[in-house]
C-alpha cells in the first residue's frame, strides 16, 4: 500500500471500518487463490474443519458497519421504481454482487401490469382567498411525482370534507352526507390506502385525498390502492414473460381489483390548509388531535377542490434475483431469505436498508464457504421486484413455484425496512418463537453496549412482545397466507417520518436512521444466524406447543367476545389434539438428539421424516376455499380480514363473519358456526400432519 493511499485512509473518519473491509478481502485471497469472478456454477469440495455452530460464531464475527453502509450508498444513488431502467440497473447491481461472491445466481423475469403518473393537478377554491393551485411535487428532487398506483384516471370537483381515518366508524361519527364531496383522510389505524378509497366510494364520494401527519413528517407518501397481491392480469398463476395466459384489463375480475373513484396523496401542509378552511359541524372530540386544534370543523366546504388524476397502466418487465447455496445433505429443502429491492424514490429505509443487509449476509456466507462450510439444507437469498405495487415480484414467483415451495420450503425469513429507528420489532408464526428468542440472545444490541438484543428487547417491552403476520404489508404474505410456509418478519424502529417520500435517502439514514450503521449490522446478524440455524440444525427447531397455546388464547378471546352465544368447542378440541401431538413430537425430537451424530441409515431417515412433519404442519392451516371475498388467501389462522374496521387480527374467516353480523345488526350465527368448524378442521389437519399418521 502506498504512503499516499495510507494517508488518504487515515484522514477519513471510517478508518476502522476500512481496515475491517481490507482484512476481509485479504482473507478471501489467503483462503483461496482462485479469483472471485470465476463462473458461478463451478463448485469446490472443501471439507468443513469444524461443526456448523463454529461457523455460526464466525458468521457473527464478520460484521462490518462500513461495508453495509457502502452497499446502501450504491443502492440509493438514483430513484429505482419497478419497471423503469433505473429499477433494472439496481437488479443488475444485486446480481453482479452475488456473482462476484461466486454464488450460484439466477434471475426470474415476469411481465406485469404496473401503473405510472402522467398528469396530476390540484386546485383549491377557498371562500376568502380565491383559487390556488396546490403543489404536489417535492421541490428539488428528480423522482416520480406523488401518486396512487392503479387509481383511475379522472377529474373530480367537490366540496372538501374531513373523514378522519376513513373508517366506517368515522363516517358514522361524522354524521354528514359526503356524496359528491372530495374526502380528505389521514393515514393510519390499520386502514390501507385502497380500503380508505373503497370506503369513501361506497358512500358516494367523488374522490379521496390522503395525507400523513406527524411532527417530523416530510414529503408526500406515495403508494398503491390495488386490492390483493400480484399481477392483476394473472390472478393465481405466475405471469411469465412469453406464452402465459393474461386477462384483459377490462375483465371484471381485473376491474374489481381497483377503486372506481380517483385519489391522490397530499402533504401535511396542504391538508392543514384545506382542513383549517372548513366550516360545518365540529369534528368529534377524539379527532381533534389531527391539527392540534379543538375548534376545527369537518365540512363539507365551503372550500371546493378540483383535481385531475391521469395515470397510465402498462405492461412492464420486472426481475427477481436469487443467490442459491446448495445444501450438502438435504439440497431439496429450502430456507429462504427475502427482501424487495424496488422503491418509490431513493428507498434508503424502504426497502434498501434490507437490501444492503441481504448483500452483507451474502458476503458473510461466501466467506464461510471459503472456510469449508456448506449448509445442510439449501439457502436461497431472494431479491424481489415490484413489491410497492402489491407484492408483485414475490407473488408471481410463489405462484410459479407453488408445488415445489409447498413440498420443500422450510421457512421464509423476510426483512423489508431493516432499519427505521431504534428497537427490535418481530412478527412470526408461533412455532418459530423460541428460535428467534434464542437468536436475540446471541447478537449484541446496536444501541446499548455490553447487552444483547434480547436484554434490550425484553427490558423495553417489560417482557417478550412478538407480533403475528395477518397483514399483507410485505413479501411474507404469499409465502404464509397462500402456501402455508412458516415465516418471520423483522426490523428495527417503527413509523419513520420519510416513508414513501423523496426524503427517504441515504442522507436521512446516515443522519437520523442509523448514523453508525450498527443497527444494519445487527439485523444482518439476526437474519443470517436465524437462517443458519434453520439450514444447519439436524432437527428443525420448531415448537408447535407454542402454536397450540397461541391458538387456545385466540379461541378464548373470541368466545369471550361473543359472550358464550356461540360454542367454540370444535376449535378447543382441535387445539387440545394439536397440543398433545406437539408434546409427543418434542419427546421424539429429544430422543433423536440424544443419538447425537449417529449416522445410521435408520436414524437419518427418522430425522428426515420428523423434519418433514415439522415443516408441513403449517400447511394444514390452509383451506382450499380460502377466505370469503378473497379466495387467494388460504390461511385460516393468519390473513387479512376483508372488513376494514375489524380489530381481530387472527382467524380471519371468523372475524369476517362476526363483522358482517355486527354491521348488518342481524343474527348470523349459522355463518359464524360454519367458520368455526372450518378453523377447527384446519387445526386438526395441522395436528394430523405433525403426527404423520393416517386417521
């Protein structure tokens, strides 16, 4: 190294990180003299010199804040909306990275219907100020202007009216007729953009404007209003580039995916100007935090809004990128790590904090492979496209590979916005609870020296706080809710103020989100180590007793909610059976672990059979008929309710039936009982799959 180069390095504040990176690079060449760019399909036959757990410790030691920050910087140099040339360039960046590490790399292409803005304008006519054109762009940024993907083109003129979060209960509390009005709604309270627009549409509104509030919120939040997941022209099957079936844009099944009235996002400042100008009745007391003003009113009017929304729906090509590390003993069993790559703008938080971490996990795995490690089961690193439009890239791939995934996938581990701020947040299917808790005990907390993530996590929550996966807000949805694959979603921080705006940049991340990139490194440790355990443990570390106890809690909640008017005995009975089988399986696993490294064909076969039962039990919760009103969602424990105001986030088919009965103010006991029996049968199927015997 030249003296000039040494001087340049020591002038930079990241000297330590640079030396870590240099030592990592030197290590690659010391361990193997072959260049990194030889063909990706060539494999070597190193023999591991230590047990898998030793490699797991090495994986954690390879943490590099500087490396992951450089990945993020490169990923966020330009906006990269799905279906654009910049989006393709980002796919190529990920592909080249995998190939440079000598990982087997694949790309799957799909042709799908995406939606882009053409012309958007908004004018407000204030009674005391006259007409004023309200700006919709974020000045100083060369990015796609704020819009709602798949919102219909059209013009709307109407009196402004404030409807809080746009829930049914908000309209009931409002007590005014919104027919023909332009409804202004703040984002939140679990309401999707599409749900907000459809609720307003059902009440005769002419159009909807949405805004995001908050003291530190900047910019305008883009997003999709399409209902459901995946390419709308190929519902239920993969949208291959050539020769595949495509519905017409005008088909009823396609049209039902989109709202019928136009909508667009606006800034908080624009919303504030509109809402402060309204007259009419005062808003309900619980709404008044919207503007920190106890006297503002809901309208309609006298302010009149006039806007034009012109969008173009067109077929575009998207690219999913994969790195595959073949298992040495069970190559036909897959552990999948996934993150989406496309962004509305620069996407430093959403999603490329996760993409940068995925690239770092790949780097660490490649280093382990140089040391002789191979996973027992196959690990697949997945970089999805077009998630922002409705989980399209992951859904098309899942639909195209549904048989192999259904019979071979061990688990899907999702990271979307890896870092939004401080504090770990996790959601998962319950059989993975114990494993994730164990992993958090092995990774240092990024914001508190000398303690683990587990210590900080449990201290902050006064105990363990694990959420579940009933939402459809990231790429775990097709894996769990359509195919029944055990899944995890994890991230640091929550509700960051630049969500889906032009301010979601590297500068924001390096200034506010994670200045030292320690949280990124921590996510890489958690994510990568979790996959290593699932790929390397001879017996899968699944605990279905936890699942059964969670189901028992859900059933008690619903039984109490209905105050004993309907019997939940069928579910309680199925849960009891599942718990008994789960306890038997735990004893079986203990006995097989006692055999240790015994390699007799009988022991190997017994472990394989047990692992298959553990892997496939989650599939039992699927029902071929799916959820009422949205049959694509098959999971009867975790999935979306099709009632926007439902506060039940489990047993979605029962939640739907209860909600219908409540809204219609009629006795709907027969439908509720039928859904109870459907759930009971699903739980029994899971118990039977876990037991492995025919009834």
